[in-house]
């Protein structure tokens, strides 16, 4: 295994894991998944250790993707989107 080959997917994976901007997270996750898939499809030998790391990273990215979706969609309507509500109704009188 080449350090460069391994570092490409690892760098993309780390960028996705540490992304804090919700608008960029989906793109980071997609980039990391692409890098992992490219590494798995290369003819360069993958050690058992790296293969295990690739599988774990792919699983964690899928979890991160699901958690990200849960974070950006509201679970209950907010005051300004619920029928019949206006911001003025939420303000104390």
C-alpha cells in the first residue's frame, strides 16, 4: 500500500468527520465515500488492516449522513411554519 493512496481517502474521511458547516457536510461525506470507493477499486494491494479501516470509515460516514439529515430537518413544526401561527403570537405580552 502506498502512503499516498491511503492518505487520499483518509484525508477526505477526516474532512467529512470534522466538518461543522451543515451546508458543506453532505458534499464532504460524498467526497469521502467516493475516495473510499476509488481506493477499494484500485489494483494496488489493500492490507487487511487498511481494508478494515476502509469498512469502518464507510460505516461511520453512513451514520454521519443519517445524523446530518436528522439534524437539518425539524422534528416538530416551528412557530413560524405552523398553521395559524405568527411570530407575534409567540412573543410574551
